[in-house]
C-alpha cells in the first residue's frame, strides 16, 4: 500500500535526519531510549506533510503514546510504534 511504502521511505530517508537533529533525545521528557519519530500533524490525516522535517520530532515511546492516545502507556515493555532501537539497520 502507499502507506507502507511511505513508511519505508520515511525510515530510510528521514528518520535518522530527525533523530540527529534532535540529538537522539525525546523532545518532551529528555529520555534517550525507546526513541521514535512523531509526526506533529498526524501521519494518516496529513499525507502532504509526511516528509516535512518541521512536522517531525523525536519522542520516547512513552511520550509518543501519551501524545497519541492522551493517556499513559499501560506497560512500558509493551511493543508499540516504530522504535528506533528496533531498527538494527540504522545502528
């Protein structure tokens, strides 16, 4: 699907750019583990902004979950989102 292709392209071309720009640090709490790239304007609802760097920020998994669902993550070990640490091809 276009969504899957865009996600692969984003991870390949822009994820590392955003993480480096944000010094591999969650922009909400300052954590440096379980990092993900958050799209400020929703990925699914703002297709035209998917590849706009200024629409992206680095968040840890817990903060990303909080922003997305407006509640604390029920279990920090729960797999959720697209964690940078799970992306061995970038390490």
